[in-house]
């Protein structure tokens, strides 16, 4: 099985990716938080730092692009080729209201004719591997047949399917009936994405779709970095020593690139929003992390949690 790390804004940047690769080393591809086109230049300074080859050594990284403009997608793709990237990914899955209101992310799915024209232009003019991460529709799963027929016209590296519609956000259950349709009808290689949080979730997916070869994990890995290790072993207990070292690697990495405690704490608090559920009776500790104003105070709380 090949596992991919889904992009999560503010969390899965190069600091997180490097720490994860160092301590777990079980992800085939890391997808970057999305890059949005800018009017004056392709990449802003934050995006450029995130994709610099020297910040991503020893990993297979796939930059993800968020746009509904083919010219911008091609322009960014060519820029990324100059950095040495062979594959890029189109984001057609983001359900955020601000993104969708601009017809981007999963909002683009509401305009199949424009999407088809976009893909035709991109595949004609950009000579590199292109994958797509998609939802199954904007407001109704009935949109999926039409969307898949469009995708089938283009030679993608792979189609990563999150079987929810945009208006689901992350509520309701993934629509496995829609994913089954993709398994039967897709002309492109598939990767499954959506609600794999436990070993039993993973086993149920394989029971339903035994020929699955690729799984993308996002919130599941961020919540439990040992999740993939648990898929492939009988061990169910957390390795707290390894998890603490992983945490410290991330925190130290942010300290190196940010000045002052505030920005480091913002990043680490975002991480604990997901990881907090790993620890029993953690509600009080999570409140203290949320309120703390200094790294010294933060480290004291974290040491207590891992103890």
C-alpha cells in the first residue's frame, strides 16, 4: 500500500514534513498546502520557502495548486518545473466558503464545461505529471458521473477522490457508493481519501475495496502520527518517546525560522488542536496550551502531558 500525506494549511509545511519523514518514514508522497496564483509573481515568499528543494530533501513532494485559471496553472507548473518538480496537483477539493465563492477548489465542480476547457488547455500546454484531488460534486452526488466522464478524457498521474460533496464540508460519511463508481469507471489510477482515523477504518476500506493501492491521509495522521505504523502492526499503544521527539523536532524547526514566541506558539497550538485527543484527560492541558503566552510555559505543559 502507498500512503500519501494530504495538505493541511498552517500545519503540513516543510517543517512538519521533514519531522514526519525523519521519525516515521512511511509516506510515499507529501502534498504541499495549496499555492494560489499571484498577479505579480507565481510564488510568494512563504510558498517559495515551502517548495525549495533544499527544504524537501529525501522526500517525494507534490506541490498543490488552487486556481480555476488555466493560464495561471500552466505558469505555476512551469515555474515549479524549474525547481525540479515533475508532478503537480490541482485542488478541486477544498470546501472553504471563501475559496468556493471564487469558483475555486470544490467550487469549480459546479462549472463542468469550464472545468473541461481548463483541463484541455492544461494538458495540451503543460508537459509534466498532473494529478487531481477532487470531491464528487458541489451540491449533489448526482454530479459525479458527469465529472468523472470529464476526468476520463485526460491522462492524469492519478485521481485522488474524497467522496463527499462540497456542502458536506467534513460532516456526514464519505459516499462509498460514489467511490465504487469511480473504481469501476475511472480510466485514471485512483487514490482514496476521507475519514481514515483508526485501524478499523482502514480495514473496513480494504474490505469494501480490496484492490485499493493508494490511500491519502490528512486529519487522521495529524491527529495520530503513528497511525500508519498501527495499520501494519498489532501494536496499539502510543510510543510516547518517539512522539515527543517528533513534537520537539517540529517546535525546534519553527523556532529556527520565526522570531519571538508568538508565531511558534500559533503553529504548535494548531497542531495540538488535532493531537490533543491522543491523550487521556487532556481537556485541562489543552486549555492551558491554548492560553499560554510563552514557549517556556508551553514546554512545561507539554512535558507534563508526555509524562
